[in-house]
C-alpha cells in the first residue's frame, strides 16, 4: 500500500507539472521524512505496527504538499523570467512561513495523541510519533535539500539540452 500510494502521488504530480523531473524533486522529500520517523520511533522505543504505516502514508501527503508549495512557487518565479538561483532563494524565503505553519499546526494537533491521552491511546500514539518526528525532520531538510536538488537537476538538464 505504501509503494502504491507513493507511485500514485508521483503520477498525479507528473501529469500536473507536465514533467518527470519535478515530481522526482518533490518526492525526494519523502525519504527525509521517513528518516525522522524511524529516529522518532527508535528514540521513543516504539515498535512498528500497522498504525505506524498508516501514519507514514499520511506523512507522505503532508511532506509532498510542503515540497509542492516550494517547487511550484519557484516555477512561477522562473516563468516570470527570474534567474534560477534567485527564484529558488526567493521561493524559500516567501514560502517558509506557510510551510512552517502547516508543520506547526499538524504537530501541535497530533501532540495530545502522541502524549497518549484518552482511551485507546496505545493504538494511536505510535502513529502520532511517526508523523511528528517525520514532519519535523522533513520540514528542516526539505527547506535545504529540495532547493539544492532543484538547482542541481536544473543545471544538469540545461547542460544536457545545450550539448545536444
């Protein structure tokens, strides 16, 4: 189910962006989130379960959304004629607040679930832990890695098209 959901997200983005490279850049944020989730599960001594995998599927959607916001705004600036490097830096500074707000509201919303309040908390807590740690790590790393990958692949595609 996890692989299928990631594939479907990629296909939808490829059709929306009319590119195979830009969805790859966006999907590069997903492993960054998984690293944070695994570290969170290790730190809290939480074992893997079906509920954790449901949380990871939810995490993919949120992380991809944050990366889409960044890449889409960079594309908009590029369409306006702004140089690639300047467009990336501007997109990061302009879209920083919406990305941080999305992460903060989701993390704060899941915090009571992660703490384990209420009946059935032992079932919901692992999902919240996976999502919270994954979101925190991916938000920080997405703001660094996604623009870097965008810039590197943009240069690579330009160099390839210039030589052919």
